[in-house]
C-alpha cells in the first residue's frame, strides 16, 4: 500500500471507541416504540449508515413499514444527546499515533461518519482531536446527499484534501458498508477492522483488501 495519498477512516468502532452507544440507542428507540430488535440485529442492518436510514433499514428487515421512522429518529437524537453527555469517549489504542504518523508521511487523513456533524464534532471535542493535528478533513452524513454505501463522502474527502486519484485512497471501517463505500468510490485499498460493529466473517464477506484486529496495524502494510 505504498501509493496511498489519502486514508479515509470511519469514526465509531474504527477510530473512536464509544462502546456502540449509538447503536444501543437506536435499539432502545426502536424498543421504546414497540419493536422487538436485538442489538445484533441493529448492527447487522444499520451499521455504518446515516442513522435515520439505519432505523428504516432495520424496520424493513422484519417487514415493518417506515411510518414511524421519523418519530423514532427524533427520539433517538434526544436520547443520544443525553447518552453522549454522560459518556467517556476515547480513541482505540495506537490510533492517535497512527494518524500523526500518516500525516508525517504526507498522507492526508479524513474522518467520515454516518453521524450528523453535531454528533461527530462533539465526539472529536471529547477526545481533543483537532483539524490539522489528528486529521485533515471531517465528512459527515450532513455534508452529502447520498449516504453509504454511495461514494459521496469519500469523493468529498478527496475534494477537500486535493487528492484526485481514487486508486491512491484507502478506506477503513468496522462494517461491510464501509468497505462497499470504498469500492463504490474506486478506492485502491479497503480495510475492515474488528473493533466495532461487525465480525471478521461479516467484514470478509465484503472482500476488503485486508481485515485487521486493530486499525493501528495498517502501518505494518504501508
């Protein structure tokens, strides 16, 4: 992977360790509305997606319509705000060092996420991560028309960082939809990490370039 000019990393479950609080909150919002879903089911059908879409796709997985999805989404956002106020957010081991090392090698770093910009910036503030220090660009679900697995967020990250050749872009994430997003953007390298939403088997099914147990292990391959 010596040709990499831009690394695009998912946030929750990949760079940010927030103990799956977002998907636990999605599950709670669905259960509160009278729907019986386990956390594993929410992760299977919603991982990596813009969160209103995650709710709709989880409902669809059992044949429910979307008539209550907006109400559930609003409840989710309220509950998530409270959950984050009480949550200690950290990065995964070795990740800050990884980001700084990549940037020291003149490899741009973009963070992208299915979260809203408000949630994403709140996470970064809790970790004291700053643009120009840990990362070069932040791309959220609010910034694009089409969420994952569409390539829009990666294409915007390339635009913001001045990278024009997608074959020199690496996309890493903790869900199969991250890998699909990378492939749809024609990234030269896609990496699944087992620290978040999905298992090694679920990630491998999307045929990434690599599946790693720790994001920081990417340095061994560059």
